[in-house]
C-alpha cells in the first residue's frame, strides 16, 4: 500500500486535469515487482493477486490517491506541439520512500484523459512488455531511469495495425516533469507558471540550488549536466532512445519513454531503429547534440526568469553551450575509457576509442560482445577471440596495450574495471520480440527469464549463454515501432 503525499496537485490548476482511470474489463496480473515495492517502502504483502490487479489496472483507487493527467507540450522531431499532455497515462500520486526519496506512481494505458486528442488512451501489450524489460534492465545497468512496478493485461483488445491485447504498466519516476512541461507554459506566455514550475522542480530535484543567487541559471546547468551524463551512459551500452523529443526529456536526468528504443547489436555510429525517425535525427551518434537541442528549448523557457536581458542571456548561453558540449565529450571519454580498462582518461584517449569503434563498425561486429572479447584478449596474451586480425585491429591493440602499460594499476585491475563496466547481457531486440510474441499468446516464461537474467547484467550466468548471443541473420530486428 502506498501512503500518498501529493505535491503536484498543489500547483496551479492549469498544470493538470483530474481524471479517473477507465475500468479495465478483465485485467490479469503479468508481474509485480516486489523488490521495487520494497525499495519504495510500500507494503503490499497482505494483498492477494486479485487486489494487486485491481490496484495496478486502475480498477481500485487507493486512499489519498488523486488521479491526474499532467499537461505538457513538446517539440516532436523538431516541430512544436503546444498541447500534448498525458494522453494515456494517469498519475496516481506521489510516495516517499523510507530514505526520503519522492516518487510518482503512474498508470500507463489506463484509458482516455482530457489530453488524449484522437488517441484511445490505451497501451498495446507489446510496448508494456518492452518497457517493463528495458526500464528494469536499464536500472540494473546503473543508468538513471523510470522503473516498472507492475504489468497487467487489461482484458480489452486495442486497435493498432491489427487488434491486439491491451496492457497497463505502472511506471515509477522521480517525477514526470519534462522540458515540454516548461514549454507548455512558456508558449502561453504564462510566466508565473514557468516560475512556479521552476521553483517546484528545484525544490524537488535540486534543493541545493534554492539559496543560489542565480538559481534559474544554475538549475538549467544542473539539468543539462544530468541529461548529458545520461546520454554518455546510454552510448556506453549502445542504447538508442529513438524518440528524444522535448516531451520525452525529463528534467531529473532519468531515461523516460521506451517507445521505439533499442540496444544495438552490430556497432554503427549512424544506427537508427525507429520506423518514424526517417531522417536519422535521433541516430546513435546524434544523441548528445539532440540533448543539447532539447536543452536549448529549456533555456528559452527560463530566460525570462533571469535578471539579465535576453540579449545578455544569449551570450551567457552561447558560452554555456560550448562548455556543455566539451563537458559531454569528457563524460563520453570517461564512460568509454572505463570500458577499455582506463582508470583516468584525457581528451587524447578519444582517438583510441574511435579507432576501436571504427574497427567494430568496419567489421560489422557486435558492440556488447566485442567488449567481452577484449576482456578475453587482456587475459590471454595470445588471442582467443573472434577478432579478425586486420591492420586496424593490430594498430588499436598496440596503442591500447601501450596506454594500459602507462597506468599505475596492473592488468588485473584493468580487467576488473572492464568487467564492472561492460555488461555481459543487454536486452537484445530479438529476445524482447520473442518475449512479446509469447506474451501475446499468454505465455510469459521468456519475459520472466529475461527479467531475471537482466537483473544481473554484469554477471556471466552459465545457464543463460544463449541470451548473450547476437541475433542470427533471420532474427535481426531492423526496425522498432512505437506501437502505442
Ligand atoms: P509518445 O510518442 O509516447 O511520447 O507520446 C506523445 C504524445 O502522444 C503524448 O502526449 C501521449 O500521451 C500521446 N499518446 C500516445 N499514444 C496515445 C494513445 N494511445 N492515446 C492517447 N494519447 C496517446
Ligand atoms: Mg512521451
């Protein structure tokens, strides 16, 4: 049971609409994340399965829950849409953990809201299964993310390209405030709401800035740093978000919205999975510049709150964005450097990392498994790996060896660092597709197995070696769909 303590509803009434979840016809529980419930300090032990289903399908509303749909706008693929909002999500309330951390508990797919526009407010089961697996895997990979507390089938059919079973996911996030939430009020010239939202966000996510003289600029910088750190981490595991619109850009630095996302198998700088990303706007290697693009939208919203004139602020931000761009590079080199066993890195290591990545790209090698092969290479001076001994590889290995030798730590320590920084298991697309296909038939065995294995992605689990493998040619997933 949650002890809701709701603060968002205390904001101005323009921030949300009260709405009740639609009653699912015959919901059934797919899974309930007991571990996460414990972390949240929520005791559901006394509830039987039927009661859990009622709560996580929105059939039963818990005491003190005030369900709302939040208002937000957003730049979608560069085009501004002034009214988006929770069209198929309903925030049940906020809960505070025993450690004092505040989380939103939200149902996704529980029916229409005033923001649904032409949508049905439902989720297809496939995206529910995908989000559950990938968001929990992301957490286990130590990457900030929203979490999944429960997944249920709704008992309804929803119409996408075909008629498919509906599902509802319970999402847990440290908040659902997006860059698009700021844009919603900014584009309406509602400066007092922008200020209220900024103050609320600072209080909730960056309380250390409350006393700062320049708190809105500092807030911007802090959001930017978290976001860029997130993108560097995504890239270090080959993750492509796929729909990095401003409405999917959280101001707390968490990964949110797992629509057409994917982890890549074969490395390719330009990789795009999403069927709707026709120009590759959100391709793997564009993610940092797109994050900066989104942050510039946030900056525009915040400028009127600052003491200086817009012209003066534009100079301030110009310099700030240059710094942020460099900051991202330093984070990226750090993340990728760890994967190569480097304890401390400099800008000069960029070349080494790119040599390695170019080699992977040229040979069409699997991103995740190639790093595992490098660990093997480090253990045996004679290679026992599948690497093709090209000139590029020889060149990379010799400069890498030299670089490792410069460190004060020995090879064993580097190997340990690599093992801690390189997952053995990632949620591979073809495995997720298998879990979805089986789930649509009411069989969740593969779904549960993936969740179990992906909870410990850095541990080599002997009995699950098949889940390490790159897809066979016939299994490769070339495109992903929102399918919402
Ligand atoms: P997304 O592409 O998932 O970030 O969603 C963009 C916007 O479309 C958000 O405002 C969603 O609430 C809305 N939306 C997506 N799917 C649906 C749906 N099935 N019913 C209503 N609104 C939806
Ligand atoms: Mg979204």
